[in-house]
C-alpha cells in the first residue's frame, strides 16, 4: 500500500510527510515529526490532551486523519512561545501553579489560546465550558480557570 | 484501508458504488475515527467528502437553511442568524462533544452514526428537516426520521451519501428547543433527550407541536399523544404533567451502562416538559 | 485561600513563598519528556494480547504464526518468565501476563514486539490460543459465599475465620473497649451497610516504557513511574538480574495517585527486548489502562454506631470487606485502621476482610483504603446527628481525636490538628451561609497516616557557588520546587542558585516510591540534613583557611564566620566565596543524607460541601466546596492548595459518577473517559482551600505530608449533603442520577 | 520487658491477649523476640508489620530504641498512594 504525501504548515514551518491512510495527525506529530508536546491520553477525543489548532479551529489531533490536512495550517504547543518570551497564558499557568503533573497542560494551553482568540473577556463559566473537553486529574481545575481568566485580563490590558 | 478525497458528487458516488468492501464517509470523523481505533469498524475505503463543492456551505433558501454535510458545529453556531432561526437545532448541535469535537463534528455524521442518543436527530425531526441524498441514480430527498433504522443502521443505499440537510421555513410565532440529560455537564452522551417544536397563535395558544424523544428507543420516538395535548393549550401545569406522562409511557428504553428504564422513562417526561416550556417561551417572545 | 493555625516561631524566607516551579517552562512549552515521549534508534513497538474473558483456563497458546510474520521480532508468553525464580514478585508478573489462568477481563496472555504498531497488532491476531471458560465472580458478597467460584485456590491466610469461601484471603481486626456496654449507653443506634464501586486513579498519561536489555544481563529502562527504584527491584527480580545491572530512569510523570507505584508493562518490555535484541517501547491504550491497571478496591462496609443524647459516640463497630481483584493485597488493613481514626472512642472495633474476585489487581489510590471505610463511618455519624437533632460539626468536635487519644488502630496520638481543623470549619463563612430549596450541606472528616521511608539526597556545591540537588523521587506535583525551597532556606541562598534533578537508579542510593504523602516530608528532611552537612564542611574549610578550630566557626545568614573568642577577627565568607576556593581547600564540597525517615505525622482534613439535587432527575450539582487541612508547614502553598483541590475533585468524581461497570458476563463496559466519568471543568465550582499550619514535630520545618488526605472526606461529605437535600439517606456510591432519582421516586 | 499491643486478629496467635510483654531494647529485638515467644505471629510478622512507638509509626528502623515505658503497638505494614 502506497503512502500519501502531505504538505502542511506546522507552527509556520512548511512540513512534508508521508502517511498511511489510518494514521492520525497525532501519530504524525509525535512519531514522525517528534513534536511530542502534543500528548495522547485516550486516542478517542475524550481527554483533550492532543488538542491542536487546525486552520483556526480547536480540534483533537487524534480525531483527524493525517491524510486529511493537505494544505492546512497546524498550530501546536511547540509554537506557542516565541524565541524570547512565553505566551501570557504560559506565564500565568506558571504563576498560578495551574499544573501539577503537566501532562494535560499543552492541550489546555492550546484550548485556552483558542478561547481567548475568540473571546477576549470570558466569564468563569465560559472558561469552564470551553475547557470541558480537556481533562485534568491533578488540579481540580481551580487554578487552571484562574490562570486563564488572569491571562485574559492581562492580554486585554 | 484506502483514503480518497473526490472533487465532485459524481466522483464520490461512483467510487462508493464501485467499492466492494466496507466504505465509510469522512467529514468530521469524530465518530468513525473512534470506531476505527476501537476496532468496531474496519473500513476498506474512507471517502473524504470535504472537497465536494458546496459541502461546507450554509445556504439560505426558501426561507429555510440548507446545511452542508461538512458544516461543523462550530461553523453552525458561529452563524448568529442561523442560531436565532433554529435555536433548538443549534443547541442540540452545540451539545455534541467538547469544544474540540465542535470544530469537526457534523449533523450528517451525527445522523448517519445512527446512535439512539444522537443529539441533533430529535431536534431535526421536530423541525421537520429534510436530507438531500446523492446517489448513483441522482438526487433524492427524505425526512430525517427515515434515515436511522436502528442503532448503527441507516437506510442509505449503496453508492449514496447525504450532501446536506434542509431546515425548512418556520411558520410565524414558532420556535424549537432541545434539552438532554447527562450526568456530567459536558463531554457526555445523552441518557435521554427531548426536542420540541411549537407554533403558537397571537393569543399564545399552541397551534402546532412536535415532540421527539432521544435515547428512549432504538430510534427517535415522536409522541403524537403529547403533541395533541399541547395543541390548543397554553401549556399550563395540568397539560404539561399529562404530556410528560404521555412521553414517559411512550418510551421503550433499555437498561444499560448509561441509564435505567425507570430513569429514562421518567426523565423523558421531565425533559419534554422543560423543552416544551422553553420552545413555548421562545415562540412567545416572537409574538411580542 | 487563607492560612491559619499556630505559626512556628521560625521565620522563613523562601519556605512559604510561591515561586515558579523549576520544571515549569518545560511543561508549558511541551518540552518535558513523559513516558511515551522517548524514542530510541532501532526501537520496536510492543503490544500485548489481552483476553476479553473474566476467568478462563489457558489450555494452549501457539505463537508460531505470529513469529513468522515479517517485521515481528519477538513474541513472549508467561513461559518466558519460567526460568526465573521469583517468589516475591510472582503475583506482579502473573498480573502482567497470565500464567495458567486468565483472571480478569483484560488479562494479557502474550506480547509481541514488531517494527511498527500495525505489524504488532496483526501479529497479535495470529496468536492462536485455547481457553476453557470458568465460572467467575466479581462481587464481594457473592465471592465470600461458600459455593462461590474460586479465583485462586490456596491463598487463604491462617487467620481467616471459618465459614467463608477460599476467596476470602485475609482478615484483621482492631479496636479496644467493650462494645456491648457502649451500645447499652446509646440513645440511638444506627446500623447500616455501605457500598462503594471500583474507581480508577484516572491519570491522564497512560503507562509507557522503553526497555533495552542485552544477553549479558544489562538493561536500561525508561518509564513513567512513581518509583524508579521499586521498578528496578521488581524487574531485576523478575528478569533474574542483579539490581546494579538494571538502570531505571523515571520520565516526567503524567499523574499517578498511587496507580504508578507498581509495574504492568515494564517486565514485558524487558523480556521482549531481551528476546529480540532491540529496544522495545510499550505504550498502553486508555482501554488497557482501565482494564489492566489498578483501580482501587470496591467495598462493602457494615457500620453500627451508638450515640448518647448529647452527641457522645458510645460504641462503634465496622465490618469492612474490600475486593481488590484477583490477587491478595493489604488495603483492607488500612481501611480497618483508618475507619474510626478521627474519633476518641471508648469502645471501638473494626474488622477487615480482603476478598479475591475476577477483577484487575487493585493498585494504591491516594490514601488507599481510607475513603471507603471513612465514607461509611462519616455517613453513619451524620445520620445519628440527624436522628438526635444535633449539629454535625459540634458532634465531631465533641468526639474528635486529640493528643492522648488512643487511636482505634492502637497507638496514642501525639499533637494532631483535627480539633483546630474542625474549629476552622466552624468559624468559616461557608458553615454559616444559608441554603435554598433542594440544597443540602454535607460535612466529613478525613484521615491519613502519612509515611516517610527510605530516602537519599545528594547536594553538591559547585565552584561558582550554585547548588545541584540530586534526589530520587519522581516529581508528581511540584516537589522539585518545594525541595529547592527548603535547600535555599537552609543554605540562605537565592532559590535561582539551586537546581534539583531526579536521579536514575544508578546515580543515587535507594529511594522509596513517591507515595504515602512522603516526598515533601522525607526528601525535604533529607535535603535539609544534606544542606547541614555541606554547611558543616564549609565551616571546616573556613577553619582551615583561618587556621582556627572547626568548632570556632559557625554558619549564619548564608555565611561562615568565626565565633566565640575569634568572633570578628575574620570577615564572614559567603557560600559563594567558600565554593570558589573549594578546590584549593580540599576539593569539591557536597552534603548528602541517607535515612529511613520516620515520624511523618498523621494528617486530618475536614470538608464542607453544598449541593443542589434536581428532584425531577436526581442530578447533583456541587454549589460550594471548602477544604480545611493541616499542612504542618506549607512549603509552597500553591502546590499544597493544589493537592487539597485535586484530591477533593477526585473524591467528587468518586461520589457522583465514577464506577467500573461490568456486564453479566464479567466484562468491563466502560473502559474509556466517555463512560468512566471523571469530573470536567464545567461540573465544578472553585474549590476553596484553607491551609492550617500546625507544625509536625518530626520535621525540622514542621512539614506534614498533604497529598492524600484530601480524597478521603468528599465521599461522605457529598453523600451527607445529598442525603440532607433529598431527606433520603444514601448508602451506595456513586450517587449517579438514576440511583438518586430512583430513591426519590420510591420516597414519593 | 516492654508491653506490646497486638491488633485484634492476632490475639489468638498471642495466646488470646491483646497485650504481651516482650524483652527488647529496640524495634528489631522486639520483633525477633515476638517471633520466638509467639510463633503464631511469625506469618504476619514476615508478611510485614510496622511498630507504633509512642504514637509514631515506624515501618522498618530496627534500631529505634524502645524503653520499658514506651507505648508500643504492633501494626500492619503500611503503604500509601
């Protein structure tokens, strides 16, 4: 069976890869491109650890076939900070101790970034519902929600 | 497994028709990728319809809306006019999965997955929606309730796929609603659900009603007796409690890991009542 | 987020502050390497063949076709472990890969390593096997009956009373006083049975490892674990090699909560690697995690308690039955010991049974065994309060264990913080707030023992005056931050001069598993002592330099200085200045400390929760949640709060929705995050933590472990709240809507 | 002689009493002598026990001193999560 050739932009880099029809974007990110910041917690779209932004939409990369994304723009956790500075969300997560084990953190940061791009002034409830697809087992979410709200406030000012 | 991404309806149907093994249509993939991963399905062909012209469009047509098969929940709910036009369908669509799933999931996918618990199906049925089906012998249309025939089973024939769903024009002073019950506030599957479409007159008397229940039988249950009770009323407490009882007794649910017969039957009535009140309120706001 | 309680006299500079954790940037940028994130050249992918039957005799396994599939490099079954003589870890390896019988749904019988996942999965399908299905048992009560199917014969301990099936594997009892007399004094007696389901730790990172083993018995293993040394001991024993030859490196760990204190895949990867001569990586799927790694025990607990008119508990008796899967375990003992720990009782008895069933072997879960037993006790206390019309907090204060109380499990308590914790709850605005219709408030105490254990820390002073700390406990929730803080405090240097790393097994002496809330306590203790040793050495160097007696040099405010008769004759030298001349004064300076730390100090917590129950659907919403817990001294208060909040939310999940659901064929129906419902962000309010600081005399800074206690109270607190909101006493978890609604409908 | 409290289910093995008197100046000596004097306790001691000495729980620590007036309680070997 021949492989499928795909061109994508990942974190603004042009990337080419060959994939099998059944490979997911998550498989390619991790196993081919070694962008292991995107995590696999379930493989069935139930935990959000593999969240990426695909053509401006927040998606679970475990539920997107690698063959589907020809010509797309993908954004992962590895592209969140620039060379000199962390993203405000990253800073606030550190400041608020919004992570314990940190395995869910990349997915939650990506999801929170997608939220703040859509809604710069979300309420606590909006943040909670937006992030409902990102499971965290360590924190009880409290500090995560605070960090997102605080980052939103800082980004607005 | 092969992956193909045809560029036209015709190409799609001919590939589907020619395929000897199991073929699956890919739009959002939020169901089929899970099923492939868990080994529930082993398709020989994945046909990605997203390159077919018009498949991602939302088109206003004959006072209604035609929703392309690859329109995601996010895109639907990002359209304020559409959301206002069909709030019940919008809330049903919005309840599928997480924000991440919303970026990908489609109504047609939800429909063709044929889960008794599908969120949009009761809402589409209550709103009398119509599916446009492309097949080897051309285009045909059919009502939503004719598509799922049992859990995981649909009535589409070989070579066919659904291209869009049409939400028809609504009479004046009408509105829909959808309410489901899940143990968690998000990231869950409906244990039971209810969708109601109500049309009222100027005196706020219900002229027409459609009540559909999800996850209480192999396919969506439309409760004629409940609808008849609503018609001619102002949805007072008596009518609502009778209607709830009708809904509860129309259910043929099962006991499973998500809920019990007792729970589903009882809560079907509760949700139908709440959904009816919500639709009635929305319709009333239009009459003011 | 307030702190209260007695402050230690000591003024801290770094301890008690909230710096950014040292591993923070790696974790917010995706750089941190977890179990599945390592790849090695020539690496194979390992997969296990799991059987979808709860109980079956393995008649035969034929792996020849799988072995012949191109791309398959090794296939193993239990036979590959037969040459190894391991008594100690027999159950562990038989849980990883079945020997004669499949003992639970999901039990593996073979494993393959292949050049990619697709081929590995194809190879699994080519393994031919014959099974004889056996009758199975998964419920505690049925498994105890004389005529029950027997999970494993010959596992009964000598002290198990007669009259039970062979599944009843062990028994214990604790207590003191005369129960009969106590019950005679009671105004009311409540006698009830309580049930809790199997729940999973639910860490988001599935188990993963990468193993490489060669024919000469040398091996390297990378894995996500709470204890690399424990993995080494177990795997070396199973593989028949010496511990020195197996180097285990702990990856960053994506949650554990007790579930990563043992092994499930590591010996399999080592054996596959040995047989293929290539490195082998195994990453579990989520389904495998649910089916084949440890949930906690499910429980059936009978409680009888008597109370006087004025709220004194006159007698208390618990019969605790825990089921922890197909192999023996000791969690029932912890349940029996912790059940009544919060109370000062004249007459108390708790009896515990462990029962074998055809379920996966339990693994520790945060305060293992305590939540189930305390759920039953705290529910019963609440019901007695209702029946006698007494305030539940007053009653707990009246009966609270304190210094001098003989604990129900034997010892006499020293200084403990329960009364202060209860008083903090009583004074909190939450307790005084009013409730609306269909709302209820619940309260529960919680308890955990806390442990210390074997610990090594090495602290190296670099020539430039910076400090490297080497410790051996995986950092599961910010411990590198708290350990660095304690070192900075002790050495009086800025925190950013310190870097703490976690050693592999061959770079530092043995460290016990990150469990029992031990790390901040025990590793902190060893770090402080290692810092003291380094300071002593620095004083020695200064003494040499100044040509005065060692005893005449002291350490003060981050400097060595001459003291006594010599005071003032030399300028103080900073750590940096001593470090700079360490080569010239005798060589590199370091301090180290090795200890089996004891004196961890027990921990108590009190939780308050308000809920609202929808009377038409049985749905429970958590409206407000406040946690009161004694931290001894909160080294990094944010991470202490994090433990309190995280444990509470795990408890909320346990109370409301989480459970293993089996079908009538003994197969697990919900091995995924969709139907195993852990709480999501939108289910919850903020969790308000109130830290009390009652110093632990067993630690130089007064630190007490905080990791586990917080999961104990939520079960009863929520159940009490729901019971009060609905005026129906619930005794079985989870309080899932169908269960609650069914009770409401029956009550109408 | 040190008084050692025995937990309930071990009483039969300790001659029906919940408290035994044993010679020993530390953790190890107590356990060694317990095994000799009450062979019925041996299986449990070998499965693992802790000792609470004056309210503090010790899982191992052979040389922790025990005084004649120390409160000593035999407990199961404990694990955490």
